């Protein structure tokens, strides 16, 4: 699983560097709100996940969980962290 996270993080880092105009990821790095835009998305997606869980909608739970992980990885990239920081913390909690 951590290979999927690493691969996605690599794409996020590339978009951060190249800032393609048609990239949603790049827009998060160039958005005038910057970090606040990502934090707001994390809050929004968390609320959507809670609602999906209350409805016991497995498909929606997976979808919203993926949105949270994606935006979390964007936040890590914004803070000049790496996905390995996340994986190390998770491993420490085993």
C-alpha cells in the first residue's frame, strides 16, 4: 500500500514543481488562499466521510477516504514533508 501512496506523492510533488495549468493539484499550490484551501478541503472531505459512514455507504466511504488521503498528501508536500514521514509515523504506531 505504501507504494501507492509514494507513487501518488511523486505525482503531487511533480505538479508542485511544474504547475501545469490544467492540473487541480497544481491549482492547490498556486491558489491565493494556499494552505487554507487545502485545510478547508480536508475539513469538507472529513464531513463528507462522516456522513457516508453514518449512511453505511461503503462505496462513498472509500471515495471520501481517498479524497482525504489525497488532500493530506498535498498538505505534506506544502509543508515540505514526504510521504515517508507519514509512513514512519504509522509504522511507529504498530
